[in-house]
């Protein structure tokens, strides 16, 4: 399903960020058909910085909950692969076992730092990173969609470097390319797509250039848009406000009308299915035991 959305579809696709089982279930309820397991958002939800402070095993555990809670195809933010080619293929193997549909690997050096923090973003050697991609591809074959992400524009290396890296990563077996930018307009992205000429599908992350109309991406033949961290940021803002008000008011009376009810929580996670299953699988046995008690047998 993820390959169909990113690589085969002629329609613009959207992936919604998820960072735990709850955010995944909510995104599914909103009718998103694919998810982005965000490194930034998962790190924040675990209380870490997006600087490879969370281990790959912790990320894999969270991805499993995202997959199970949504049953949607999940593209995982694999950072830079958590090390060299061997780390990258190990993480890939574990992600495949946990049900991920794809992994995105970026050409940052390990440990990576979030793209929007600071100005020093050293990039991996092209040949070394291409080896990482080949190792991932050989490990996953066609079971996972491999998306290569270049940080060349983020690091200030310019368009020629971004294109050179993208072509090298395509040669190494990538199924799609993420081109990333920190500018507030989509000018760099659109320049890239014109020069790239759709050799591979292009995936974008418009976190900074969010004012650009979606129609522009359709015209540029962008494959997929990732909404990369928005449910985490929304949850952060909402929790901060709720905590502030409860502390100030020493009561929850004023906030109750504006937060999810317990009934909504139970409905989202299908507590009614549990009741039906209990009746099916436990009911007859309980009835037999009750009958034995009543007859004294």
C-alpha cells in the first residue's frame, strides 16, 4: 500500500505524523491512509531530544505500537540509520519484523541533529551513504519502501550538491527521494523538482514552507507530502494549557467541556469489541460454571 501511494500513484499522497498508538489511531480515524513515524515526535514523546538520544530499539518498539494501533502502512523516520551500514541494516530488519512498510534514511552523520536546530549539519560522504542505502535495500528487498533523504539544502551545500546526491542515491537503489528545506517558501523544492525531472518520486516535508498551496505540489508532480510533527505539537500545546488551567483553578470543571470524554476514549479503542469478545469466548464457560455451582455438582 505504501509503495502504491509513494511510487505508483499519480495522485498526490499525504502521510500524517504519528508518535504513539494514540496518535496513530486518531490519524486513522481522520481517514489518513498512511503514517509517518516521526523521529522528532517519537523522541519528544519519550522525553528525549531529536539528536539520536533515543535508541533504535526504543524507536522500533514505538513503531510496533503505531502499526498495531492503526493497521496502516507506516513510513519510519530512520534518521541516518543509527550508525554505519551495519546499524542501518539491523534497524531495517527489525522494522520489517515489527510491520513497518518503509524506512527513510538521511545523509547526516551519526549522531544526527534535528534539521532545524543550528547551522552545523555535516553530511555523510556520498559513497559511504550510498553503501548504507545498498545495505538497507539488500536487507529489505521489496518488503520495505526505501526513501533516501538528502539534507544538502539544509546544510547549505546548494542545488548542484542536492541533485548529485539524489542521483547517487537513486543509483544505490532508493525507491524515492526526500528533498528537505528550511526556507519559508517552497522555491528550493520547486527548483529541485524541475531539475530532477521525476527520475524517482519526490517526497517533501513542508514544515517551514507551510503557506505554499497544495496545488503547487500537484503541478510540480510531487509524489507525497509528509505532515511531519503536527499531532505532537498540537498535543504539546493542549497539554500545556490544560496543566496551566488546572494548576491555576485547582479544578477541572472549566476544562471538561473542551477535552475528550472518557466515552470517546473507550470508543476510539473499541472497548465494545472487548465486551463482545468476552461474551463469545467467556460466556458459555461462565454459564457452565454457574450451572455447576447452582446444582452442587
